[in-house]
C-alpha cells in the first residue's frame, strides 16, 4: 500500500527552502569564476559554498546530536567569515582553496548526515520553554532558527557580492525589471511628515516567546521627542542633486574619517552607479544623462524614483548637505509604529532590484512614513551596541559582541533580498561606515 510521505516539520521545511535559495545563488556564477573575490573585504565566493554547511555542522554537533565530520579540516577552514576594518584585506590566492568537487562532496555529506538525524517529533516547541527563558538558547527549535536565518542572511550578502561580479561572469536574464517608466526628470517631491513625541520600544523581552538574535534581547523603552522624517527614502534623482552640488567635493559635509576614506579610495559616486559613456551626444539639459545603474544582470538608465544605495559615510554627508541628519535607531523605530512590516513591499526575494519608493503606499506607518520595511535597508546614526542586559548566545559568542566597536552602524528595515522572517521590528542589522555594497539607503530627519 502506498502511503503519503510524512510531512516535514515546518522548521526542517524552512531549512530545506533556505538551502534551495543559496544553491540558486551559486548557480548564477559561471563555474570558472567561483574562485573570484568580487569584494576585496570578503572571502572568495568558493568559501561561502563550504561555509554554510560547516556552520550548520559546527552548530548542531554535540548540541543536538553526535555529528561526525567528513572533513575536520574543512570544519575549521570554512567556519568564519571576515569583516576587516580599514585595512588588513585578505591576500589568499585561488590555488589556496580546495577543489570545487571536494567542497561540494563535503557539503552534500553534511546535509545528508543532518537530515538523517533530525527527528521531527523531538523538535521542542518554544511554548514549552517560556517559564525558562535561558532554555531558549539550547532547544532544537532555537538552533534551527539560527541555522535558517544565518543562511538567509548570507542569501542577501551573497547577492551584494555577486552584484559586483562583471556581467559576463554570471548567467541570468539580459534585462530585469524595467526602468523605462521612471525617467530622471520625474523625481519624487521631498516631503517630510511629522512624527509626534512618544515612547518607542527597542528589542525584545526575553520571555516574549519570539525568536531573535542575542543583540535583539533586552527590551528598552525610549522617550522620543517630536521630529520630522522624510516620507520616502532618498532617491537616485535626489542623489544626483547632491552630486551636481559637488557634495563629494565639499569637506564640510564629511566627518574626518569619512573624508579620509573618500579621498584615499577616490569615492565620487554610489557603488552601483556607472558613467554612461554614450551620453556625450545627449543634451546637457537631460538630467542624469551621464549615469546608468548597474543591476544584478544589466546596466540600465538610472531610474529616478528607485532608492539610492550608499555607504553610511555617504549617507551622513548627504544628510548634512540637506540640512538634516540621519535618524537614531529610536527615531526610526518610533516612525515605523503601526507599519505592516511583513505584508506589503519589496522584500523576501521577490525582485532583484529596488522598486520606486512610492510603489507600496499601503506600506506606511501611523505617522505616514512610506516603505520602511523592504526596498532597501536604512542607515541610522546609532552605533551598533548592546541593549540592556545583553547576553551573547553561548553557541555563537562573537555573533554580535565582536562588532560592538563603535565602527559599525545600525540599519533597520530590509531590502529586496531580505527574507520576510527578518523584517520583524526588533531585528538589527549592522555594517561599517565605509562599506558601499549593502542594499542600503537613507531617509533624513529634522528636529
């Protein structure tokens, strides 16, 4: 008699789906280019093929079950990514890495071993542990959530990396989302909305029963005075005004370290912008005719109403030029109250590219701020640090604590390549001020 297969536990199904998401990303790269390093501050692409499974094996082994390793050397080689600050770039060569066949065999063996050991009936439900918050850190459910979200985070940051590969090194559609209906002479009005004074909450309570990373716990109430915030994210059209006002050339707009970085690296435009060499024949009156946007699979005319993606250093300079500032984490959170954070918008791998900033007007907060969740992370002025009572995950001690260094800044919201599960309001992303490759933009505040 034929029987229906036993349904997967929802968390195991999510892990399987997350694997498919990252596998599909690696398939974008033509095999002969998997040993490239598209971003100098990161490992070569091939590292991440091994890293995702090495992380899962190292996380589950001895905590959930005995998981003998098919290659202990690889467990260490692929254990940790890198995030050098202003120097110390990796210098390894492609020949220093194992063969692709060897790495993929390691990956497949780990997947098979993990899948064979999970008994869905023994995956503890979080509700059974609410009387003992510390037990959340040790349950199979929590560790599976960590494995899933870790992989989905890499599904996003890998997109940043693959975006920097030359187009001929990737396979994909010749043209993705059409920008023809968004010419640069139709920019969005720079409206600001009033956000009334009030109390907002950062983080999660430890007894909330909600999964979060260690830096999310330590619920903190903050009284926020009234202020104004841009209704929409800053657009490419807005940024062109900054460039045409010589924003990259005015020392007064830049903090000391940011100016030194900009001068040293020759930064004079957003990382995703490309000069249009064919524009010399165009009329000088055509706004933005000198620029194109490099998307994942093509170069397209610069869309006026897509959010601009820039580093924190550039975002801070723009805000000062505009006579405003970047919001604090608490201001951003206050402005986002009552927003439908995981319902409407451009997130969860729905698109490769941004949408117009006004595309999802139903995605608005009580104050009328539009599109805070999805379409691009948003920089804040808050340096990444612990919430009250911070305790690192005992199974991942350095996940957050290693970056409490006053050199990383909190980002909120999400991007087109952010998984829906990480659009929870308490989620805190962070990057260095001089890292240009994040799908991150900004909106400004005043008052």
